[in-house]
């Protein structure tokens, strides 16, 4: 009998156990048909925590992650099972358990009145997507697909597509969907419409479509979408503020086709640049001013900040996922989403204690301290949550400066070029951030002739 039998169920996930409790894990295992399994060295409950730890310590090996989990538990740290045993246990667990766990921990966390989380009584959320590289196995490429070159040959790694509904004020995941590289972001977004009821949802110009519009508005959500210049370009009625009503039609149909939808169109420029076109279902110009909606659209970039947290800091820059089978890839991605959401819950807890904007708290600092809590406080995590958060609040208070944050910007560069030997790529240097004046938004009213 392996020495871990009867002990592995005592393992916890540091302070993240505050949200991923043993009771919640057991409930999810029961719902997914993994409960009631005969206790073993790698019990189902332990494997849930181990899979989450793989996401928390994404650049560590199986052995290192296991030692991080059990290093302070007597009788376990000297007898870590081999990699093959962990892989088989992950296969038995499957992806559904982690997906179900995410469904229970996800959700908006911003309190009423939090800056960037609400506008005129509606919670603000953004829909966007990103891809994660998976190992180049035949199974992963067949299941997920990936980029190809001009001849149709594989170019780069298979990629998993993730689309999230993100709370802009906190970076918390309200909902998420996972698909393949060849699938569309819009189709995955439509599946999350029911989670956006009562919210104002912001999306970029890759999302507008009649099906998506009807799905979200039917679910009780409101929309603010950037659109291409050809979408709803003909004014039907000009409104008093210079915005206008237009028709967004089904692909290949005339604007007057009954299958289309009526939208309010707002056009504006930032610092005299290109004309940006927004579509919204908020038609009342007095209740929902065009200038405020134009300024509000830029909250969509908070979703990109959330993805940077997950992809660059939590997973590691340009890091490839570790799973060679599609089911384990999906399990790994759901684990990343659970961990990322819990880390932002901690940020919100600390921000609430200090009464500051959560954007002022370093995600990297929280990530590092949570990792240490797993290594040092595995068994007593729930009892230690109070002192742990008090310690974080002290560190945050020490780092804060006085006054509002200054507007700064950095030049955009190509981060992952097709070839590192391209002369044009070598010229692109990461420059320092610099102070910039506030952006000037100018509405472009439309006049009927």
C-alpha cells in the first residue's frame, strides 16, 4: 500500500482553499459521478487540488508541483508517485469536474459603486477571447486545430480558443467557454448570453451579428459593440445628439429584411484619429448620452488586462500547456480559469480592506504570495486566511503612492514575430513608458441631407 493512502485527502491549496473548499470539491465530484471512489494514493479530491496546482505553478514539473503541495505534510513528502501515476489519475478525473468547479466559483465580485464596474445602474462586462498553445500531438491538432501557412500545412502549435465574459472593474470571470482554433469567438460568446442578464456588455468589431445581438438582448443584457464601417451604415433616423438609428441585417440580406435588428449608431474620434463606430441597443439619448458611451467603450481593454494576468504572469510568457490529450488540455484550461478567478477574488478582498481601486494591487504580488501559502500553509490554510490577508494589506499599503495614477503609455510592438531573423523585427524595441495627456474624444454627428 502506498504511504499516501489515507493522507492525500488532507492536502489543501493554500489560501485558495477559502473559495475551493473540500466540501465544494466533494460536491462537484459527486455531481460529475466521481464521488464514492475507493480511497487511494491519488484520491479524486487530491487530484482536483493537484490539477489546480498545475495551473498555479504552471512552469514546474509534476514532481515539483506535488512537492509544493505536500512538502509540509509528514509522511508524504518523501514518497511522491511517479509522473505516469499522476497522468492516469488526471485521465480518470476528466475535464468535466474542473468545468463544473469553475461554474460554481465564477461570477461578478465588484460591489455596488465600484469604479469601472457600473454605469448608470448596469454592471459593466466585456466579451473577448484569446488562444493558448497546446503540445503538438496528433490528437491535439485533430481536436483543436491550429494556424496554417499559405500551403495549408501546420504552422505553430495547436491552439485552444477561450472566450470569457469579464467584469471590467475587477477582471473576474463571469463566464467562459472553451473551443478550438478553427471555431469562432462569436459562437462561443453566444453561449454565454444567459450569464449577462442586466449587464452592459462591451465587445470589439469581430463580434457584431444579428444572432449574437438577439441572444444577448433576449437574455436581458445591453450591448455596446464596435462595428466595421459597412455595418448599419445607412441612417434610418437621426437622433437629437447626432447619433442615428440603423439596421443591422443578416449576412447577404438587405437592411430592410425582417430578420435584422434596429441599432443606435454612435461615431467618434480619439485625438482626431480614425472614426470609430459603436452599436448599442440603448436608444434613449437623454438617459444614455453618446459621449459617455464613447468614453465607456475603452473599458473593453480591461479584458485584455485580465488575459495578460492569466497568459503572461500565471501561465508564463509564451508557455505551452503541458497536456498532450484533448481532454487533459481542456481540464488544464478550466483549472487556469478557476485559479485566475480566485486570485482576483483575493485582490478584491484586499482592495476592500484598504478601500482602494483593485487596479492598484499587483497581480504578480498576489500570485507569488498565494504560491508561498501553498508551500508553507497547506494544511492550515483556512485558519490562516485572516492573517494572510492582513499581511497582504500591509504590503499593499506600503507600495501605494499618494494621488491619482498618471496617464502613461508604451509603444505597441510585435511580441511574437513569425521569424526572429526578420530585419524589420530587430528594429522593434520595447521602449519605456512615457507620460501622455488625457485622450480627447470627439463625437461625429450624422446629418440627413
